[in-house]
């Protein structure tokens, strides 16, 4: 075995399918399939089982992934140890964030690279919460403060939420004068896991199940509202990217959501990670009025 084989296996496990792993690795799906088949032949055991939703690790595959993850962690530690010198901003920084943040992070990250062209940024908007303690990413943008002594968290702002609909939808729909009227409207929302968040609970109750569209992606929910499908609870910052959206029922107050920058204590010691963390904190402060929906 070589490290490249293990890297492919780790990517398959984290992505959930051969095609998703191929996109993450920058190769075609058939290449990933051939690498996995060749690895299985060399080891004389099955590592992956095909299932309708993609692939699943066999017990032997899970055992090998644990070993591969430990090796990866040691390699990352060695890399960080080689680049401890303050001011040496070169190398990769892996950032993970919900897809609703990506539209803001992209221009901010471009500005950061103008200052530090030696830094290579990898941005993941995976629906999964990547494990920062296990070095699946170097820096995370989170809306929940993480627990545990292995992570460092810095609060950088808050997100305001409101109810929104498109102007065209409001023109053709029934009047919307109070929260009780929502029962007669088409609603757009997040999937079952996210719908338990306090920003969505009230809409679930008022809507009495009249949801016409759901997604686990914030950009998809905002896009559906912009496409005149119904009413949704959205972060004001995300809604501001769609000029056709209008806030509705201003008397309905939705909880604010904290925004945190999170890194492992080891990653926080790396100059390029520390520099990006500070830079993003400044960007969030500059965008405070947008995040709070203050016009």
C-alpha cells in the first residue's frame, strides 16, 4: 500500500460515493473505481459494498479507514511542524462552512489571497459538519459553538432571520396580514433535521404542513423563494442577495443566530490559519449591518 491508496479510500468514505470522491479528488469516477478495486485485490478483501445511495464500508474497510485517518493526522502534524515560523504564509488552508456563507466567503477569500498569494484555500460547503478536531478541515464557520477542549472558537457576529417572499408571489397570493394567515400560504423550508432549529419551529406550527419545497441547502431554499414558490424563514444576509425578495410579517421576531470561527488548537498555531481567522473576523465585522439586516 501507499499513501495515495489510503487517501483515495478516505475520500470515498467522507464523500459517500465514488462520483463525489472523484469530484473532490479532481479525477474521473472510473479512476476512483479502479484504484479501489486494485487496493482490494492487493489486500485480498472487500473494503467497499455497493448500496443504492452510493457505497458503504465493510468492517475491513472501516478498520483500514481508522488507520488511514491516524496516518493523515500525523502527516498534517508533520506539515504544521515544518511551517511554524511566524509570517511564513504558504500552503493550504481548508475551510468548511454552510452553503449559505459561501456567497460571502468567496470574495473575502479572494481578498485574502491577494495579500497572501502563497496560501491555497480549499472551501468545502458539504452538508456534513466536518470534524475539525480530526483535521478534516483547518477552519470552520459555525452557527453553534462547539464543545470540547481541543477546539478554539471565536464569536464574530450574529445573523438576523426574517420571513420572506417574492414580490410576484405576494401579488398573486392571499393577503398575509398576520402569522395566522400563513396556514393559507405555500411555504418553503428546510429538511426535517434543520427544521428543529428555533428559527423554523414557529413556521412549522403556523404552516400546518403546507410546505411545497424543502432542502438541506440554504441557497436552494432562498432560490425557491426567489422563484416565487412561497414564504420562508431566511437569514437577512442571504435574502439580501435576491433583490426580488420582500420581508413579510415584521412583527414576527425570529431568534438571532451566533456566528463562530472555529479551529483546532493545533491548527490555530499555524500562521496561515491564524491569519485567515483574523482576516475573516474583520470581514464579518465590516458586514455586521448586512448580517443583521440593517439597511
